[in-house]
């Protein structure tokens, strides 16, 4: 034994030959714990005055529709004024698919693509049409149906060279043609 070990043993009142105690291994005795049985009985389907309940799951697409509204520009909306409804619907479908909103919620986002008198028409007739195709056809027929086409044709037929020359003051007749 070295002198430092001996000095340590003496200062701690230990004999120079004292051994350190071995570690004690403590383990808890095994216990058997069991939960009491629980009896759960489902209600009988033949019980009187019992009606089956139907769970209706409704999805909320509010956040997705708000995102769609944010990315929609006024130039992309249909307002009837010199707009092609099918072109504006193509833009709507593209943006709708980018936001990844399911088809069943498409009618909820439809007014986002409308502006001006087209939007007014939608809200005046909203209760009448419950499907996307119904409101789509109503708006298309109202603004681009036979009456609309007749009006465009009437305006076209009313155009004369004389009117074009008057409106295009300062241009030659050749430029007006």
C-alpha cells in the first residue's frame, strides 16, 4: 500500500486494510396487479323507441377558399363586360385545382370568379341553383345566351363606315376600314 492510501485511510479513521463496501443490489418484489373487469354492452338495435343516429361529416374549406380569393385578380374575374365566360371559367378551374379544393366544394368558391353584374346575378339567383352546373349554365345563358348573341349581332350590324370614320377622327378612310 502506498503512503497516500495509508494517509487517506488514517485520516478517515479506517484501518489500512479496510475494504470498500460492495454495491447493494435492491430489487422490488414482483407484484401481480390486474384491473377489474368492465362490462360494456352495446345498445340493442331491436330496442323500442331507439332510432339509429346518422353522423353527418361536413368539411370546412374556409381556409382554402380564402386562399383562392387572395390569389384571384380582378382581371381574372368574369364581369360580362367584354369577357369570355369559358375563358374565365378555365382560369377559375386552374386556380381552384392549384389550391387543391375538392370538387364537392366547387360551388362554394364559384362567386369568387364573378365581378360586377355577374356577381349580382349570382346572388339574386343563388337559391334557385343547388349544383355547380346549374349556376354555371344560368350565368352563361343569361350573359352569353341567345339574347346576348342577338345583342352583339345587332351592334355589329349597326356599324357603318360612316360611324367608324366619325369615331376615328383624324384617321384616313383606309385606316378606318
